[in-house]
C-alpha cells in the first residue's frame, strides 16, 4: 500500500496543492519554514486522524481561512485497488470524513486505509518523555491495524472522564458503579490488545536495536500495565481490572481522580540491563526510538499484510550517516519512503524521486 495522490486545501501553509507521489517514495527538500513537515503531517493525518506533532485540528487550518481539507488516494500494489480518503474540518470543530465520496461518521470506520510510521526529532520523547507519549505511540499503531481497539479506547476514555468528574465531587460509591462497569467493559480489550502487541513487538525491537547499533549493545522493551495480569485472556484482565478499581475506590475518591486503568500504562526500555530513562545516552535513546518505530513494521504483518508509509521528518538531523546507512535499507523494501531534509544537507539514500518545496509550492526536480 502506498499513497499516490495528495490534495491539500488551506492546510497549514498550503492554500491549494495537488501532488502525485511516486510509488517508491520521495525526498522533499527546502529551507526551514517552506512546508516540508506540513506535507508529511497531512499524510499522517489521513492514516491516523492525528497530527504527529500532537497539534489540535484548529492549528492545522491555514491562517485567514475558516476550514481545512485533506484528501489522499491509497493504492494496494498487489491488487491495484485505489481508495480515496478525505477529511475536512473547521474552526468550530465540525469534522467531515469520506471514503470514496461516501460519508463516514465514525473514526474507527474511517481509519485503516493507509498505514504510516512517523520518524522525527521529537521521537526522543518516546524514551525521555512522560508515559502519555508512549501510550499515544501504542494507541496510534494499534488503531491502524485494529479498528475495534480504537472504538474500545474511545468508549473507555468517555467513561473515565465521567468517573473522574464524579470523583472530583466526592460522590458516593453507588454513583460510580455504572461508570466503573463501563470502564471495565471497554478497558479490558485495551489492556489485552496492548499486551498482545507488546509481546509480539519485544523480540523484534531487540533485533532491530542490535542491527542499528551494530550489535554493540542489547536492549529490551517491556509493557508496564497499571493492572497486573499473568494471563492474556480477556476474562482474566476483566477480573483483575475490576478488583483493582474496587480496591482503589477509596483512595480515588480522596484524590479526585482514577489511579487504575489503561490511561496509567507505560512502556519501559532497558539498554544492557539499565533503565534507559535514567542511564541511556542521547545516541542510545535515538536508537531505541528508531528500533521501536521499526518494530511496528514487522508486527503489523501479523494483522494486515500491507506495506507501510514511512515518514522521515528532517532526516539529516535525526539520523547520523551510520544510522542512515543501516536504517533506510531495512525499510525501503517494506514500503514507501517519504523523507524531508534541508536543501543544503540531503541524506544519502537510494535512488529516489526528488522534489523541492518553496513557500508552499512543490516542484519535481
């Protein structure tokens, strides 16, 4: 699967853009502020319904405009089937989503026509940042391969908000019961799927870390749920989650927030047996983030047998020459590479079509 066409209307600094994208991928160069990152952000938005920079939709709308519209065509290489996907939104937070001109009301039904993995300088937050950064990483990836996961996550968060609202008012146990039952119902598949995906990802992550580092170090990743469950069965997760919620209720009423649930999960990384957050160097953290992103590529094959779109933002600053020589060859066989770099510092990559960007205009070189 790859993206063959991209159309932008009032998106970031692009007033109106129509672009044909080669199947192999493209290298986009241009000065800072020309719109390189914005181009990748639009592709990521079509694949995940999110900005890889975490920006709210209102920030994606071009200055002086009231709305933004992004459209892409995703092609399956094997079958030749093309799917047109679009999303539009305004400053009043009204969203319109379509697939092949058919209106879609649910994000879980709209997602999944293209799968993207984004690499960029901010990826160090996956190691050094707050647990929310790592949960977002899991949620974005799993939602692309399993729409049911996204539906469960959305419903869980809605009930979590309601329970926290009641907790902040110091409400009684009885008033909390209904929301707790719903949290367990929808949170259980979130726990279960995260555990499943992380178990599949762990050995792949370790192998990729070794390849990128030249086998000079070893690294592992571990899923740290807020609820301990030795079994992968959903019935066991459901029982453990419910018991933990009940046991934490008095403390949660006192504190005014929910202390147990998927919203408290985390990932931990270890390099040569040491906690990466405390002891890893900048280069090791960079290698961890690369290996983590790349591990999703192989793991996705367990769920969907499709190539992915790889988005490398400002690749020269993110990857040194040695990592570039090791990373790009590992990925170019597995999907479409879309890479941005400054005009004066182009990365050394395989033969790939080259485009220049200047003030929101994209030109093939």
